[in-house]
C-alpha cells in the first residue's frame, strides 16, 4: 500500500500466536473461518504458510494470504507454456491458496499489496526451491482481480490462473 504522511505503516509477516484474528471479516465466511479456525493449524502442520497484514504496532489482522507447494500436471498448462517446460509428468509451482482483505480496507489497495508481497516471497523462495509459476484457484469475482495482474488461465479451467516465475522475476528486478 502506498505510504503517505497520513497513512499508517503496514506490515506483512508470518501468522503467529500474537496476531488477533477475532475481528477479521472479509465478507466471505469460508475465508473468515479459515483464518480464525484453521490457518494456525495449517502453519503448524506445514501444509500452508499463512501471512498476515497488520497496521502499525497493532497485531489485529487486516488481511492474509497463504502459500504452499504444488505440483501441476504438465498437460494442464496452455500449449505455448507446456512447450517450454521439461517433459516431466509434473512440474513444481507455488500455490497462492487464499487471499483476503478485511472489509475496512476494501478498495484501498490492500489486496494488491498482499499479492505483491506473496509474489515477492514466492520469487525469493524459487531461488532455493524450484517453482515455475504462482498458481491461484480464483473463486467468483477474484479471477478478474488476478487477471488485472496478468495472471493467465489454465487450458482446462478458466478460474485456475497462473503467473510465470519469469514474469514475477521482472517485477522485482
């Protein structure tokens, strides 16, 4: 989120015990419930890495996303992408599993801020653990949000989108 003299500082960090998730509401009950009831367990079990957006020194969660590893069947990629991939049955990717912003920040750039943070972390991780793209399974109107950031649809699922790591790399160089 852009900073100005009137805006508070925002930070994105791994979800921890200190974060207050109780007042978070994005307006989508499964996403709200996941943050309240499941996210810490997923982190502890290492099945997803949740990251939260907080303001200033507050530990109140205003947004979050999750990252995890994913293997994608080489045949699922669009033909032009698959042609550049090795002929392995599965290729590694990073799953951006959930991304949600509290209704109090809606329309203020928090979603884009979280997405850029997720892409930066995924790119940094891809230097040590291979990943050819960041993949999202966009529900409802979320697909148009990701398309604004140039995510591409998979050949067989219009709501399953990806952004190649080569494109992400250009964002951060």
